[in-house]
């Protein structure tokens, strides 16, 4: 990640002129048990990769990307040709998602200029709320995230202006169950994608209903128990009637 931030500042002007794109995605995959797999994904289109490689005298711009303690890091080439580097870590509960993400960004040692250029990128500055409401046979997950402006709106630095022109920031959420409502774009696999504005605050709001199979099983067991008790009671009554002279 350190290499990503450093090289982004170096090639920003050239990338803007060349029409290159870089995408930073924070992704949260929520499991049925309430735990989540948190991903931070950086994707460089092939133009940007080649441009940064040329500016680095032929060196791989992602080769110096540092691993982050506690995070699993992988590299791949996407189907569209993007060069992708991804970090993954487990969060035990939804409430742990924000501190897990924040721990990733706090491990990135950015210069003061880079910090000012993208002050709101770190989830530490986000307002994160995850509410779960139990029901009879379903539970509702309501996820709300308030994301501030990612770059300063007053007197933005030239670096911030340039970075905002070629960097896209997405937040993706995949929840179990059925999506009831959201203000994002629903992808084919059920993931909800939110594209953050770099110059104005944005809001993530998604609600899902998850079938509670545990409650269903308990209800079935209870119903069967009641039926068994009723059947036994009816049979005893019949035997008593039959035994009466």
C-alpha cells in the first residue's frame, strides 16, 4: 500500500493527461454468522501500469508494495486487464469492520502532503453504524456509513485535484439474505456498490433480511412437541373411555 500511495502522487499528472484510471475498493462480505471478510483492493488499468513502469525505469510499480501485518496480500490480473493487488482480513462481527479497515490505513505511512490530498480516505473518519434486529423467522441487518469529503473542499492542493481526476473510490457490501433497500448499485452477484464522491460527503444505506433458520427449527420442534402431547392426550382419553364400564 505504501508503494501505491507513493507512486500515485508521482504519476498523477501524467495519468490525468493519458486518461488512466486507478480504483480503490473497500469491500465487506458479511457471513451468515455475523462475521465478515474485509478486503482492500487496488486496481490499475494497463495504461497506468505501463506509464508508472516507464517512469520507474522499467521496474514493476507494485513490486515494492508492502504487506500489512495481519492482512493476507495477493496479486492478480483481472479479466479486463487491470493489475490488481488485494489485502484481506477477517472481522469477527459487523462492529469490528470499521476498526479492521482503519487499522489497514493507519499502517500506511503517508507524507503530510499525501494525507492532506486524501484526508477522508481512511475509514477512521467515517461514521459507521451496523444494527441487527431479530424477528420471529428473520433478522434485519441495517448498515449505514457516512463518508466525508475525501479531499479538502477549501483550498484543495494541486495533488488532491489531480488525484481526484484519475482515482475512483468504491465501497462494496455483500450481505446474506435478501436486500430490502439500498441507495447503491446492485451487481449481478448481489453485491451493493457505492461510488464515493471525492469532493462531497456521501452516504451508504443498505437493509437486508436474513432468514433465521435456528428460529425456524425451534418453531418446528416446538410445533411437533405440541402435536405429540396432543396425540398422547387424545389416546389416553380414548383408553380411559374404553376402560369405563
